[in-house]
C-alpha cells in the first residue's frame, strides 16, 4: 500500500512538471524577452549600445552583434530585434549520406 502511494505521488509530480514545462515552451522568444527586460536597465522599451555591452565578456564582439541586430540602424534594439536569432546560427549539421 505504501509503495502504491509513493508511486502515485511520483507520477503526479512528474505530470505536473511536464505540464509546466510544456506551458513555457508555448511562448516563443520568452527567454529573449525576459533577458531584454533585464538588459533594458532604464526600462524605456529599447536597448541602447551602452546597455547591450554592459557585462559583455568581449566588448568588441558585443558591439558587432549589436550592429547586426540593429536592422533599422537607429542605435537601439527593439524587443523584436533583440529576440531575433542571428543568421547563420543553424541547428546541428546534417550528416551526409556518405558519412553514415
């Protein structure tokens, strides 16, 4: 009886965790938008170059990334520009049939 009770609790916990995880995956760009809110320190709804490079490991690379993301060249990143993935960033490389 105890074992059955423990198994039921474990399965219930697993189902609850799966539901919460699936809910988070339904919101595209959630991580990027949350990061945007953190980076936008003055909370004006856009990220300046100064805000973007603050805390960057490599300031020069951060400046280049900012320039590529700033599609309208206004010196600020909107949430959409900030969340947009860089071109060239693809998933894992597909193996050629010859390599199998």
